[in-house]
C-alpha cells in the first residue's frame, strides 16, 4: 500500500471507529481503535460506513472527518503501522478472477 492510501484508510477507520472527540485519547487508544475497526469492518466497510454518514448527515460527517484527519496527522507515525498490522496487504494477483467488463456501446 502506498503512504497516501494507508493514510486515507487510517482516516476512514478512525472515522468509523467508536472514538469520540470528547474521549480522553492517547496514541495507544487511537491505534487500538483503528486496528480493531479495520479488522472488524475491513477497508471497504470503513469506507462504506463513512460514505453512509456523509449521505445521511453531511454536516456532522464533515466535522468528524476533519477531527479524524487532524488526529491522524498528529499521530501519523504510530497509526500507519497500526493499520498496516491490522489489515493484511492484498496480493498482486488479487482481482484477476474478475469477469471482463463489456465495452459500452
């Protein structure tokens, strides 16, 4: 995974986590929440939950994503490793079993 993709995935997992801005947060609790959320939902599940929240509550979701990004940037060294350890890398052959898409006319 590239650094940008890991950072986005970390923010999505943090967004989907049960942590709240009002919680007393340490690097360890944030890393644990990201890791457990990433394992529970997977990257696609985190992105899906985030998209659902932006659809249902765009104003609140915007504030939560800003909080998640600020928190992730503040702890960037710890969090990338927490996410990478929680979600295994996809092999290079992933997706080769997909059916071909027909060209649109």
